[in-house]
């Protein structure tokens, strides 16, 4: 059963392990797919970006 899972979609990494470039890419993806940055995930990404100094 585990072999039947889609392997094309990558797992999300923990937010505290993302680099600044990865955070910006995730933010861009959120903005495109969700139409804005008001979701909880997007707000947490923005906080991580600020913590990294970006």
C-alpha cells in the first residue's frame, strides 16, 4: 500500500529547516495557489523569513 503513494509530490520540510530562498519560493507558491498571504501557513512563512533576516 505504501508503494502506491504518489512519489512525484515532495514532502514538506519542517519550517525551521527551510532556507531563505526556500521560504521565498514557498511564499510565492502560496500567493499563486491561494490568491494571497492570509493563510496560517503563509503567515508562519513570513515570520520565518523575518527571523532569517529577509
